[in-house]
C-alpha cells in the first residue's frame, strides 16, 4: 500500500511541477558567492572563479547562455586581482550577452581607461 | 487504501486551489505589465533583524530568482562596490525617494528594495525563521511594480501536513540548516509570483494566471 501511496504522491508532484527546465544553470553559485562574501579569503576567491568558469563554459538551462551578471562580476574579480585585460574582456562579454548592462558596464570600463 | 489515496488527492487539490479567489496577475501587477521592466538594480537589503551580517550575505543571493523568471539583474558584486562608492549603502535613505536618478545612473528600469524583518535561529524551539519584504519600484514612474512579503519558518520536528512543502523542506534541511538557505528559499517562493520577464518564454503570456496573496507564509519541516 505504501508503494501505491508513494506513486500517487510522486504522480501528483510530477503533474503540479510541470518539470520545466530553468532558464539558466546557477549550480554552485549560491554557496560560492556566500563564502566569498563571508570570508573573502584566497580559497573562496579561487572557488568562486572556478564556479564562474563552469557557469560560462557549461551554460545549460533553456537559454544556453551564462546567467545575467556572471561575466561582469567575474571580470570585476579579475580586475581586483590585477588581471585587467581578462577583466575588460569579460565585462565586454556581459554587454554583448545582455545589452541592458551596457550603460552601467561602460561606466566601469571608462573608469579603467583613466 | 483507496480511501487514503483519495484523501491524499483531495488534500493536494485543496492545497493547490487555495488561490482561486485571487485576482489574475494582469490585475494584481497591472503596472508591471504596462511598463515591462527588463533590468533591475538590487539595493543593499534593509536589515531590521538582529543579525548584523544578514545584509551583505543575503544580497548576492537576490539576483538568482529574478533571472530565473526572465529578468536582468545588475551584477551583484560590482553593484555593491559602486553603491558603496556612491554612498548608497543605506537603502533606508532612498526607499521613499525618487527612483528616476538611480535609473539614469545605472541605466535600469526598476530598483529592488528588500527589508529583512526577521532573520533568526532559535536552538530552543529548533527553528529558523526569515521574513523578507520585496519592493520593486519603477525608475520611469516611481510606481510600485511588485510588493510581496515572504515568511518561512524551518522547523526540525513538526510536520507541515503538505507533501510538497515537506519535500522542499527536507531538501533545505539536508543542504545545511543555515539561515541563508532559508533566506534563499524565501526568495524563490515569494519571487516566483512575479510575471515573467523578457528572457522567459512566458513573457506577456501569464497575465491570466492567478496571483498569490501579498503575504506568503509557510512552515517547512526537517523531515529526515
């Protein structure tokens, strides 16, 4: 009987959840950015970079592009690390993927040129 | 046995039909449908809880649920840096003011304010409770586009009585029983009611769906 109950429950859940794939893959981001904000130490920075790389290379989700903000924030971390050219490249990538970010990101880029 | 199955079915149906008297999304979020905002700047949360570090730790988890609903949220780490530079770290000073200047500065359609009303972990009652208010304001008209309050309590020993809620509850509990995890669930639950944004295939197609009540409250159970 338990089996039937479980099956019914699972069936109902499956119907009500519609199993739609999310627009983006954010896997691992929440914990990585949490650790970075909390400690900001070397290890948390390296881990966050690893997650950014993963989210950009294995975009997943239905849109198959990196989630909003990822390239820009990654670029910001790179600039903080002194890797300006990689940082600028990533910031520019954000504006290509998401034109809505252009005004804001261009302001940051202009500042870097000074 | 049949009886139990029927009972389970009825309970689930009742749970999912609770919102039948609610207005459709196109009525509840009329301004949002007419303005069609795409880009959002999240302001640093206003913290009314006793947990001091809640503000920064919670901030970066805000963008995920909005993006999953089709919106563009300004990069959180970069935004926080600029907001601090512009002395805009204290959102309390801006929440009642005009959003037009912020819109011009950041090039965004809307500004998100969040107020953390409660953020607590009590070991005596073995529960975590977060209560968060979300307020999205237009930078074009200063109108309120979305305003919802979510309250989530995670209890380690009480059954919520709902299969769905229990399953999510156990997912949360197995992940790690930190306030931040409950905070994230609160974001996902509460923000899921927002009409779909430009990047969602449901954009401008969900107006007839029922909206949820303004205050969202649930108790999750740590069921393992």
